[in-house]
C-alpha cells in the first residue's frame, strides 16, 4: 500500500508506511469534542436512530450523546457532500452511527475555497483535459478535519489497491480522514503536504473519488468490533483467509431442480467445515488463481488428492 511522506516541516509526521493504529501509539486528542463539532455529522436520526433533542450546535452528531466515545471517527472531504447522505443513511454504517460505534462527518471542500465564487479547481499546468483540484482548499480542509490522530487517505486511481488486510488495519484506527479526488486529479502538493496514504478501489477510473470513499468506508466500518453482529461472519469473509468465500445456501433445500449439497443438510460440523474449505479453494483456483500463495496451493493439491483416493 503506497503511503506518502508529508513535505518536511509541513507535515505532522513522516509516513513511509502505514503507522500502527493510532489508538496504540498516539495520545488521545484533547480537542476531540471540538473536532467532532467541525463537521456535518450524519445524525443518529438520519441514520435511523431516535429523534434528536434540540442542541445548540446543529453540526454535531445529533441525538442523546453516546455513552462511550465512538470506536472510529471518519471525516469525508468532498466537493459533493450530497452524494453521501442517503447512501450512509441506508447502510450498515447508518446503523453503526445510530448505535454510537462510528461517527461520520461530511465536509464540503468548497467552504475552504477563496473568493466570491469559491473556486476549488483549475486547469492543469502543461495542458490537458479536465480540471485539477487546487491545493489550498483541500489542504485547509484536511488541516481542519484531521485533529491530532487523523490518518489522511486520498482516493485516487493512482493509489495502491485496497485489500481486505488494509481495510482491517484501517478499522483499528481511531480517526480517518478521507479526501475524495475529483475531475482531472488533485494537485500533487496535497499528497506531499497532508496525505498519509493513497488508495484505489480497483483498476478502473471512476468519475470521482466519492464512490471509492463509499466503498472504502463500507469495507472498513463492517470490521469495527460490534458493527457486524457476529464477529465470526467477518472472519469467514472472502479474502480474510486469502481465499474467496465458499458458496452459501438457504431454504428451500431444493429450488428449480437444484439441490443444496447433502453435506450441509447432514448437520456434521466437521464435514461442513471441510467442505467449505475445499469449495473456497476450488473457487479461488478457478476464479482468482493469483490469490493462492504457495501454502494454499499445497493445501489445494492435498484436498484434491484426498478426493481422488477413496
Ligand atoms: N477515483 C477515480 N477512480 C478511482 C478508483 N479506481 N479508486 C479510487 N479513487 C478513484
């Protein structure tokens, strides 16, 4: 995963590689509550939670204060804040926000642009298509949002590919700031000065970094302890063991002539586990052979040999 070194003197820390979770390395921010007030947090109500009581500051996450501070705070910096409202309201993240596990703030980068017209982008030096996001508004938005322990991520097709392992590592952090790239890109000095890590969600180009931020937040949020009811279910996900997930079935046992594999109906726990492992290996070999490392490839050979010799 590529990480960026902030310009010497200008950045808060050197970041050749992702730091271990901030909660283990950095002191707790004393400005935390002020920092929370900085953004337009998705309210508990918007997230499907109880109606908020009137508060003096409408920019904080509304509703009765959660008993404990959220495990993870995510601030998203974008030129299109409206994109996120309904997506998060109707997702797992909405429920996590309602339960006080995760707190999300959406911030409009344009608020940090100068002049009457609040221009946040400009033509690229050297020519070319598209507009480039100006460094000033983006860096100012980051500096306002990141507080003391915020880990700053830029979504860009030029970033390192998001993996399940990276999502898990990010889910252990205390505060993430996600900057959505847009147009023809973001002025490179933003990364040099204020970004810790650049992430791409796949080898294709989106119109902007907002859908990538949604994917990133979803992948991270479900790994925060307590967000997904049964922790086992995230451990068994595709990619957690370096394999694609085995096939799943539910009732009815027979559907349009296709039967659920007998092993799943027999109720023998050991047999079910073995079958799932073999199916996960088979699928991975067929669909994503590059995921199989030497160890799993050897496992796979052993499993298919066993099948051949009755
Ligand atoms: N912005 C445009 N395309 C992207 C991608 N594939 N990943 C992250 N951000 C992007």
